[in-house]
């Protein structure tokens, strides 16, 4: 059942820019309550006092402070690696395609630094690969239904020296930095020590700087 508190959380979490400012304590609760009031009243189908919305915001801010899981300084060392010239195929999943996916590992020369990532969803398969293999991939997928194709992508990889996989909040904080810069992420890939995001080439410099700021803030 919806409440003022649940709707306040939902509205804030929908807007990464607002959420960032909210967590930093630089928002005016009163002004934000005025903006949220008609949306919350519509959601609850009743009148709501702005003071109740402000109180919900204060409780949520306190909840965030109590559960703050910012990475401790020195807990994770990190470097950033960028790979350019990547394209992404999204195709309909089928038993035939699943049986043939292993052929891609023979096609792509990973030992030479080429890029390949295969993500298998419930109904789709996403294949991100160095774009020099685009023609070969098109031939490979010729009998499979293409849902979407993206070119001019880059992969930004955060390589951690610590145990990032078991450190709460790392992925959230990194992706929030990208969201703050209005950067869309097409793929998210992780291993025990690496986190990779695939973004548009046009956002590569901005994305690199955003992730660099993330690593700097958490190593201070």
C-alpha cells in the first residue's frame, strides 16, 4: 500500500540528479515538498500536507545516513582502461543460436586485446564485440532475428585491486556518476575484480572523467 514515505522515496529514486543533491543535503525540503505535493496527492487520491512530505524526506535522509555504505578510503585501488571501436548486436534468443555461441570465441582474438561479451537474457542475446568483426557477426547471425544494432561504442573498465565484488555500493556509485552526466549505459559486465560499462563513443571522454572522479573520491 502506497504512503507518503514510499512515494517520496520513489520520486527521489527516479531522478538521479535530485537524489544526489538530496544525499548531499543541499536541497530545500520545503521547495521540493511543494513540487512533489500534487504528484503524491494524485498517487494517494487525497490531500496531503506539505509538512507531512517534509517529514517523510527528513526520515528518508536519516535512513540514508544510517545505512551509508560509502567505500572506505584506501579500501579499493582502481585504474580505468578504455577500449574503443565496439558494436553491439541484440538478437532474439533461440536454441540454435545458443548452440552456436561457442563459435564466437574462436572467431574473436581475445588474446590480442579484442573485445567480446555475450549476455544471455530470457528472450534476447546481446553480443558486444570489436567492430572489426561486424561483417563476420552479421554473417554469423544472418538467420537470427535482429532486435537492435548499435555502433560507435566504447568500453570503460574499472580494474580494482581490492575485493570490489563484496564491497556494497560500488556499482551503484559508479553508475550514479554516469547517470549524473546523463550518460546512457548499454552493457554492464563484471568479474571479481573488474566492472565494465559500454557507452556511446560520443560520451567516452565525459564517461572516463566521471569514473575518474568516482575513483578519486573513494581513494581520498
